[in-house]
C-alpha cells in the first residue's frame, strides 16, 4: 500500500468515525461517554490524511519512497465500509437469548426509596435489582413504567429486556424482567414496548446462567419505536 | 490506489445485494460486536499513536537514560509502576511500548510497561472498585497481581529473551520532512499498521463470542482449578477493553474471586486483538513466544495473589 492510498484509507476511517460520532449511530456500538474521544480521533485521522497528501506533493520530485505498508492494512477498510454502508443495528433479542441476565453485577441491598411520580419511570437495572435483592420492598404499592424489547422465553413467557453496556457492545449483557398480568398479544421478538404495572412476587431462573429473573404485573402497555439510546449503562 | 477506488465503487454499487446477504440475525450480531470492538479501541489507539509519535520525534533518547535506572533489573519495576500514568486501555500501550523500544529503552522495561499500563492505571482501578463494591480487596489484588506479573515478565525477558526474537517490521524514514513531517508520518504509519492488526483481532473476538455458548460457563464454575483456567481463556477470547472487564468479571457471579481476578489480570495483558497488534509491532517471532509465556505467568500470578489476599 503506497502513501496516497494510505492517505485515502485514513480519510475514510476518519470520515466514518466522525459520521458515527456526529449522529446517533455510535450509540449502537459504544457508550455515550466515548463520543468526545471518537470525534477527537476522527479529527486526528483526517489531519493525518491531509498531511499525507501535503508531504506527498512536496516529495514528488525527491527520491521515491521504497517503504510500503503490509497488506493487512487494507483490512481497515472492512469495519469502515460496514459502518458506513450497512450500519448494523444495536444488539437485541438474538444476543439476549444467548446470554444470562446480568444481575450479578448489581450493587447490594439497601435500596433508596423510589423517586416521586405515578407511575414512576425506572430503568430495567433499577427495577430488577430492587425486585431481586430487596424482594420488592421499595416497590410496594407503586405504579411503575419500564421500557425495552421483548424476548420469548419458555412456555409462552415474554421477557422485557434491555442490554446493559459498560464500554461497548462487546461487553453487553441483558437484564430480563418477566411479564405477567395483561401481557399484550401479537408480540414478536425484538418489538419495543413500554409497560406500566406493579411488582409481582413471582421469580424465574434464567436457563442460561440460573440467575433470578423478577416479574412485573402488567396493567397496560403500548408499542414504542426503538429509542436512539437502546443500551442501559 | 486504483485498486482501492475500484473496490470502493464496487462496494457502493452492490450495497443492496450485500446488505440482503448479511441480514441473518447471527451475521448482524457478529457485525455489531465487530464494529463495537473496533470503535471502542480506535480512539485509544489514536491516543497511543499520538503519544508514540511524540516520544519518537520530540523526546530525546537521553531523557529515558536519565529517567530509568541504569541497571535493567531495576528499570523493569520502575517502568512497571510508570504504567500507572497512561490512562486508557491496552490498545494505547502497544504503540507506546514500540516507540520506547525504538528510543533505546531496554526491551525488558518497555515490556513491563506494556503489560502493566492497561491494568494499573487509575481509571481501570476505579472501575474495578465500582464493579466490586462488596470486595474492595479486589482492587488491591488486581493492582498487586498485575504489577507482579509485568515485572516477572520483564525479568524473564532479561534472563531468557534473545534480541533476534524482537524484530520489529521495518519502518519508513521520515527524514527530509522536518519534525512535523516526521510526527505525522509516524502517526500515519502506526494507525495504518496497528489498525489492520486491530481489525484481525476484532474479527477473531466477534467470531469466538458468537460461537462459544454461554451455557457451558455455568457447568464449570464450581470446579476450582478448571474455573480459573476457563475464565483466563475467556479473557483472551472476549478481548474486552480493560476499563470494562471488571464489570463483566463481576457479573460472572458463580465463579470464585480468584477466577475473576485471573480474568482481570490476563485480559489487559494478552487477548486476541492484543496478540495481533503485538505481532504487528514487535514481529511474529516475538509474539508467538511472548503471548503464551504472558498467559502462564498471569494465571500463576493471579492464583498466588488470590491465595494471599482473597
């Protein structure tokens, strides 16, 4: 790979990274906090590409550059083309079905009281850890709203699910909450819904890792479009 | 150059059939994880490449002669502790260690830095403390075990390493372009070079993550020796950034603390994408010897520290 081709490659990588960082695209792959770093990296890559063209023009009359980069460098094109042209979606039910619910990472009991509101909107992680570690004490008598995508379980159960990430989608793990009560009909895997209901005492074990899955007793539900920020973190 | 343009035109023209061909959930899942590993690593790679270019162009070799003890056996632990100042994950430390070697730092010290930096910097230790709120000793164990393993590997290199194993691929010379020309030339070279190897590692990690079923982890969690080895191998396969691995370790709740420690000590030192990048920076002969040795020392170090502290 000669110097001008390296310049084009860097320009493409920089443009792809900037495109992902300036839109909501990056949220499908990495945590929100990485955005400034992505933008900074994109700018550096584009400056590196421009300086390559600049020094190449100046060096045209000098001795030719013998050094070429190894072929493996071409592989850098692959993720950038996938990102720009295919933009694969955020991880959903396919990935969630293959991994166990990730409550093991949740902090210990002593949950603070729920915030005000009726119904009160909770993250899936918050609901699941209150339901499991606190046996639902802090949830008693309250109306709660959760949102996520649905995942079919054994015996016709539906799990409301959200992927939790720390750095990027490679470390994503699901949080699953079983739905009981007025579960909407005609669901299919990966549909996003918002449900309102109350704490249910029933608990299951995740078949993948035997961790507890709490339940929510659903009173009402509505289909919603998938949010830009699909992961909890 | 022409090949590149033809390829780009072809890919854009065939976008619709290509995206149809990759619409299966398993393939989409693979692509998302693949892009995620690359997107997560790239900013830190760029950071490391910038630092490496600063070292290569603006820091004179005499600085390292003064900063490090003259005796290599003492330079190893000093370089290991110095790893604490490089904030970020393992992708940043590979190009920096490469620049240190080219700048005349004794390879044993540069290798100790390479191994310790991603594991003992404050960001990673803070993340570990947050991930293990009930086991604060985990932070101390991680720091101690990682530093110990980094130093042991440095000393091992002093005793057993042979200079001809360490054969970095040839680098272009940037003479005649001035200091800034050399700076940007170094940045371009490192990004293109290490980036290609990063992609190889990310593809391997995404593939293995898709193939290895999560269910078998549960089956082996109760076996003491096997569980340590399984989590150590898992750390190599998953290639998770060192800022995130503590949370993944904490979620493997059926496993013993020592097994989780092994996961966090091995991961930042050797995994699939690191192996590819080390092979690209220091040569394949080096990586083929260094990676298995690192794995073995890291597992032993984690078990020893775990036995004392956990």
